[in-house]
């Protein structure tokens, strides 16, 4: 790491899971390397936007909170977006969607999810961790990215550093879409070519049933519990898996594949969630009830574009 | 071009180019050719292209290219596609130490096939394998086809930990685990070739269309190459 970096946050207690993330690792899927990156990319963008950073600058994705405690080693301005994990600066509560000044010696801590699952902590200019295969995102299973470049999640005693730079702190515009991924329980899905192989009853169920988020949910994929779906295709020859793919293994319970999914797989798919829906799913705690809603590719793209407009 | 190629919608900004329906070694010259031609045709509008046994999944930049334009580019590529000449991929010889201590399923495969352990090793080394696809982990290559007599299904219960360098078979496929991971393949031996380090640098040793020949080596040769001799079943 360069001599210009500051040691700014020291991990006193790592909590259940905190990862260095950026926009993800692209152009390497053909090597068997997963995408990684911020699971709720919308909140992640807001965290960076608040500091005037590049929207894809590396930040911290904090899952659940669970006692993660960071000690401030130098004064700075930071930003928080996404889930409300009962964050506090010493004893002062911090609201998601704000920038705040921190002073050396203060402690920043995250406790329990009150709304959503993943919070994003952005630092001026982005975290200066090693770039591996074009990205700083940590993917523990693949041993790539993160504080040491070896894929590890944040651990006790780790130090987070960044290059000193001028901060242009912003306030959220009135009615801004920060928090949009924490609201709503309809997940929009663009139907894929294999949808015709599902039985009519299964399709009716897929889009009308209430699906419950299983406890088997992580950055690779999220299982949905509900009625059994049947597809005439059993297992198929393995092929590339897009982000948000809703695959249905033989047990009939869909799995939505997210950022850290395997690059290829062989289960039939209903289609793929839109980028906004995938971000929304990443904020769902186990037990939450959601619905799947089919929308056209054109509508998905229009909604994606308008979502990006907010950051201009 | 191949007859019956299809372009399917996979996601808002992802198209699946389906060239074949079944796995076959002869697919690879077409898949490799399509991979190259699609990369050329899309240039920096391509976000990711994932070739597999019968398909290529194409993720394009939907903010700069419409769905119609993306489809038209793919159709143009397919209409003038010629199979890549055989041998365009590289051929690799990969040394493997076949031993029960690092290849605990040598006996299972021998039992199931009625062959001796020596014959299992000989047959696994007895032919060139095509790399069909990369996936599962950085640099993990799915290769085939394994001789029909050696085809043994994967373990009922996958192992939680398979050592880096482990060489395994499942049905008619063979693969090397680049890094410590869970896995359910029948492990026959171990190689010292640093597949993960290659993948991590962005230049994997094995690419789709390459051919691989395994060479049986002794324990001392394996150690000389820097191989890790800790038995698979030991705590890793």
C-alpha cells in the first residue's frame, strides 16, 4: 500500500460479516471468477454519492451489524446508506442516508437490523485495498479481494485505509430514492427462454404465491420457500448464470442467484430479477415474504435507467 | 454456421447463444470460434462472455447498446461462423501423483469398474481431454470425455474440503480443484501445477478448447515439483 494512505479505521470487533465491496469484478466470468461486489448496489451508490465519490468506489458492506466496532484513528467525514443496523458513533445514533464527521478516538458500531440487512459505509475517495482481477471486492470462497487481496472478510485488528482527498459532502435531495431497496416486497423478474418449460400451474403459482425468504440465504443465492414448482427440463447441460437468475432445482423451491453465484450451472430458470429487484432481495431478512412479478425486458431497462438517473 | 443456433433472453441485459443441445467434443471448435468472434464483434460493449459446453452467455452494456443491436451483432457473427481449426487451443501435460493418500477414491473407482488401481490410473492418463468450460472456482476446468469404463458418479455426500491440486472424475468428466473447496468428485490424485495462481493473475493455465493429458509421476517427483503430500483425509 502506498505511503500516502492513512490508517483511519481499526477493527476492534469484526461482527458477523463485513466485506470490502465495489461495483464488482467484470470481464473475468469466463475464468470461473464470480461477480462479487455490493449486493444492494443502489444503497452502495448512495453511500458513495453522499461523499461525492465515484459511485463504484470501494466501501464496506456490513451485514446484520452484530457488534461490528470500528475505532477512528484520524478525523474524517464518512457516509452511511442502506439498512438501519442501529449504527452509533459512540452513543450517538446515526441515520442511514447521511454523512457525518468522526474524530480520532471515537467508536463507530453496528448492532442489529431494524430495517433491512446490509448497510454501506463509504469513505472519502473509497477504500484503498488491493485491486485483484480488476476489483477490490472480497469474495471469500474464491480468495480474491478484500483488505489483503486474499478474499478475507473484515477481521479483528484489520485497518482500513484510504487516500486523503477533499470531501464534497452532500445531502439527500428531497424525496430521494435512498432506502428504495428497503421498501416494497414485489420482486420484478424478466422471464427467460426456459419459462415455457414450466407447467401452467407452476407458472401461476410462481407469480401469485407468497414466497418466504429461507434461512439459507447468502451472497451466492437466496432460497425461496413456497409451493413446489415443476419444470419439464430436469437438469440441463451447465451454462452461464446471469445475475438475479431464478433457478428451480428438482425440489421445486426456487433459488435466486446473487453476486457471489457460481459462474455456470445446470438448473432450469424462470428468468432473472431486475437489477433493482436483486438489490431489494439482498436487503431481505430470512422469514420475510415476497412476491415475484413478471415484467418485460423493456420495462426493466426503463426502470433501471430511471434508477441511475437519481445519481446524476 | 451451425444449424439450429438460437439466441435466447436470459436477463434484462444478458443473451444466451445456444449452439448445441448436447455435450460433445466436436462442439469445442465452434464454441472457441464463437467466443473469439463475439469478443471482436462487441469490443468494449461486452461486459462478460461465458462459454460453456453448448452455449455462450453474453452480458452486454445495455446503457450503450440496444437489445436489437446486440441480437443483430450476434446473428452477424453466427452467419459467418467457421469452426476454429483443431489444435488452436494449447495442449498441456499435467503431472499427477496418483496415490491412495491423496486420491482416496482410486479404490472406489477400481471396485466399481472391476479394474485394478493401476489400470484406473493408466486409463485416466490414456487420452487427451478437452477443456469444455471454466466454472465453480477461479481456474476450475471441466474436462472430458473420460473413458466410458471409468465413468463413476460423484459421491453421494460431497466432501467439505478437497485439497488444492486434487484431480477427480465424475461420470465422464475430469477436473482439477485449483484451491481448497468443497467437492463431490472421485479424487484420484494430486498435481503440483499452481492453477489458482495462474487464474488469480488473469491468465489461467487451462482455457476452453485446450487439451490436457495427465502424466503419472512418483511421490519423489511430485515432492520435487513442490507438491503438498498431506493426505486428503487429514485435517487440511
